C-alpha cells in the first residue's frame, strides 16, 4: 500500500541521512586516532557480539540487539572493525609479516567469525573472515602460504557441513539444483532469475517491475534488491551500477597506494575490497553463481546497520585521503 511504501521510504531516508552525517564525522578523525583506539573499539564490538548470544532478537536467527531506542546488528560493525584491528596490528610490524604475526592476525579475525557463526549467521561470518584474509594478504603474506591455508580450511569443509543448520544445508543443495524444491528453498533463486531475465536490456521502467511488485520475488528490498533493480532498469542499468561499484573500489585502492603508512595502506585497500566483495557475493547469489547467504548489496539494500556502516567505511577511507594531504603540505 501507498502508506506502507511512504513509511518505508521515510525510514530509509533517515538512515541515509544518519549515514551521511557519520561519514562526515569519520572523515574528520585523524588516522592516528583510528589506530590508537582500534583495540578498544574491537573489544567493545566483541562485547556486543557476546551480548547478542544472550539477548539477541530476530526472526530466523538472533542477530539484532534491541535497546528499545535503537535496534541494530552488531555483526555488521565487524565489516569495519576487523580490517581496522588488523591494519592497526600490522602498522608497527615489519612487513611482510613472519609466521608468528600471521597466526596472531588469523586468531584476531577468527574470534568474531566464530561469535557470528553462533548467532547463527554463516554468510556474514564467512564474509567477515574473507575481509580478514584480505587484510592479512595485503600485509604481505606469501601466495604459497595463502593457498596452503585455503586448502587447509577447505579440508575442514566436512566438519563445517556437520555443524551447519538444516536450512543452511538446504541453501547449499539448492545452489547446485534449484529445481529440486521450486516452491521451497529453490523459490528465491528461480524467481530472481525470471525477474532479471524479464527486464531485458533497458528494463521495464521505474516502479513497473511486475515480478517484484507483485511479491513473486521475496526479500526484494534487502538481499534480492538487485533483482528488483535489474527488472526495472535492465542489463544496462545493472551495468552502470556495477561500474559505479568498480569506481569506488578502484578509488579506494588508489588512496591505499598513495597512503603514507602501513596502517592507511592496509585499511583503505581492505575496506575498499570488502565493499566490492559484498557486491560480488550478492550478484553471484541472485544470478545463481553462489549459494544464497543473505549478503546485502552495498548502498542499495534496505537495512539501517548495514547502510550506516557502509557510509562510515567511506568516511574512514576519506580520512586516510585527508591525512595524505596534511602530510604533503
């Protein structure tokens, strides 16, 4: 209904406004302060994840903390705090790091990953773990060690499978054969493909998407927002959107290359690549290249914590850029 859509839009606009304000504030913070307080920030974030295990609320999983005044998802904060902590850890270490420093960094990243998995939120935990892996790789970890570690993790896949919830196993099975349960677990993916295909090259026009508008595509404002966007704006619109995401990632990498210290280099590159990683996972999910893991599309999906966190991420990257200018004067 119109009233519901109007309320939906107002709430989203408020979250974007808060995100823009937070982006501005983060951009004014000196990078030295980010590095100095990274440990305290990380400890507070871990404390919030522990609180979720005892007091979390949600529909299919207890992932949110409800403080009555505000309701947010602490796991989303780890998109920033894990790269921030690892960049701070490596800021005063000799690079490339030795084996000792690599294993300590892996431990730092794994603690929040396991806490998020307990909620349970397998998709977010894997993405947070990958952002940690990006930071460690950017610190100078050798490709051989990275490949060896990846193979070791892959060898633990049977253990992970045995500890997965039934709905998580079903998502993986659906990925390999969506037609196995077309009215159940395969419904999201099949309807997503139908909606995207119906958009054609130029789309049906804004607000004219039939599949998403009539409710055939579930979660069309969150995880499957790209499906609704593709149906209305077509392949051409999706191509422009992907180009904008690529620009953001390349701009962040450019800032990383020109950074004046290890902290800025690792943090800017990791945050930029993490945003782009979420884009790749979400796109792969809605077109059937990856299992459905519940990863939002950055700056597009409806969600307060995710939106505010992403704007804060851009603000931190802007802070690193501002710090470069100050040192060059």
